[in-house]
C-alpha cells in the first residue's frame, strides 16, 4: 500500500464518520513564511461540512480546532487534491 493510498484511507474515515479535527504534519511546501510556526489542522466544523481546508494555529486546544478560527494555509476542492498535494496526518 502506497503512502498516498494509506493517507487517503484514513482521511476518508475521518470525514465519513466525522471523527475528529485532524492535526497534520508540517508540510515543507506550505508551512513556511507566515505559516512556519503554525500547527496545521482541519477544523472539526470543516470536517462536518466536508470542506478540505488546512488551517494553522500557534497552539491547539479543543475550542480552536472545533471552529474555523485558524489562518487558512490551503484549500482543496476534493480529498484527492489534498492528499495529492502531500498533506499527511500527524
């Protein structure tokens, strides 16, 4: 199983079952400049709405990952686009 297939499988489980707000690994192509010190995540509200928006916060707590309060790092039309861009679950 390739890493992309593995990542997509777990992302799909999170979005299909609305499990939690996933925290992602730092992405060397996106976590730079103003996003360098932010923790990338997908807000729980976005998971519920099936929106593929990567946000960043300097620290995470239950209330910050529930809402879409973090700075938008990247946004994708589909889960495939997100996985193909190289984002990985932490």
